C-alpha cells in the first residue's frame, strides 16, 4: 500500500480504515460512543482503541490521535499506516501498545479543533476546583479575534487591532496570549472548560483500565498546525527535568520543551497528556507531543478564528461557510503525497524509538 492510502478524506472513512486495519492485524478493539452528537452523515461519533500485545505486560505505549479534532487526519493516517506496516506485530514480550483513534471524534467529523462543548482538550486537564488562571490580554483582544462580521468595517478594525498588538509585542506574544488557554469565555477560542469533558473523561477511563499496573508508560499525542510544513517537532509538554532528559535519550537531542522556550508551541494550560500522569502514578512516565507543521502560524490562527466565527455567526452551508471549512481543514492537514510521506516517516521513526526504549 502507498503511504497516501493510509490517510482519509473524512472522519467516517478514517474510522472505517482504522477498524479494518486493526482487525486484519489481529488487534482487540474497544469503542467509546460520544453520547451527545452525530457526524455530518448521521454517523455515530466514536473513539476506538486497538490493543496489541499482552494486557499483563508491564510496559505500555499509547498513541493518541484527534485530540484537536480536525488534526486527526494526520494522526489517524500515521496510526493506520503503522498498523498496516506491521510495526506492532512483533512486540517485545513485556510490552503492550494501545492506539487511541479519534479521542475527539466530534471535532474530527465536523472539522473543528474543539469538542462538542467548544472545549479545547489540551486546555481541559487542570484542577477545575481551583480558581482558573486569568488572561486579561486575551479579554482585551477577544472582540478583535471574533468580530461579529467576517467582512467589512468590523473585520478591518479587528485586523488593525491585532496588527497593532503584533507590531508592539511580536507574533510569539500574540500566539501565547491567544493560545495559552482561557476559562471565562465559553464561546471563545482556546476555551478550557469548567469541568472534564467527555473526551477527557474517556481518555482517563482508558488509562485507568490499562495503565494503572504498568511500570513504564510512554505516550505520543499527534498534532498539526505549528512549525515548518512537514516537519515533526517532538515536544515535551511537562515540567519535570527527569522526564525531559529521558525523552531526549529516547527520541534525540532535538526534543523541545514548551517551558524552555525552544518549541514552536507556546506554554499552554492543561494539556491532555499531562493530565494522564496521575493515572500512571506507579510508572515511569514519558509523554511526548508530536507536532507537524502545515502553514505559517498567522494563517493557522486566522483559519481558526474564521471557523470559530462561522460557528457563532455564519452559515456553514453557504459558499462562504464551505470555503471557511476548507480553509480550516487545509490549515491542519496538507493533502499532498509528499506531506503525508514526511509525517508518516517521522511517526514511524519515533514510535520505533519508543518501542526500543521500552524494551531495553
């Protein structure tokens, strides 16, 4: 099979390919149906998990796709490709692999980055009982981020305000303010929610079932939208020196850290994989976000703003709506054979390194 054939045109096709590949490979499957939504074809919205290896193994690798919905095109293709290529057919005796497909099926199906509650899963894993962090610069920019009209004077004024902020403080500061996470504006972008949402709870349930007795747990969470097109940045999102050092031993010295400031990602509150650490409390924990570049950051953020505006104020079935949805898809999925080959090769390489390190 060609690498391009591993990738899909929509969530429905991706799920069909994933289940078929897992069944051909002899994996056991479990499914979790999202109870509150359907996809654009009326399909159920489901997170599927393929199990490879002995459930009693002490060492576990978890591969997660679709945390940010529309980014699932990439992660799903990489997961399916590695299954088809037999990467998990001959695991070390004490190693198990869980492949979590489309943890945010709503966002994947509807070409949204958020879930059915407008929650960004990578901002949802905080202590919701504690007062949330404030983001006053975000509140000042909010009217410009989501003007009530996407064309005309209101949009022009919004772009002028954003341009002035970037000119004064720089694009990195703008990215940090906008994408770091906020907990006050439920209709805003990068909203972290007021409680753990269905996808977060489902991922926690998967970890409770399968990671609690392990001695070593590694996770790779697939993402797109940051960095040079086709480049796969290995990002450590935690704040533990030992975990970072181990990640660099496993994956290479080019592993970046959001807290060291050498990553294309800003510091974000409540990443999903960080929130899973306590569910593997007795294990050596090695989490990694694999972030693939698509377009330059200003275009990606603009596509997110446009799609969010469409959800709040527009008509998804209009010509404008269809164009903005395509813009969103293109911002997080480069539908070319070259890009797919590049991202798959990087996924195959880092997954192989993780399996080798777990077996050592």
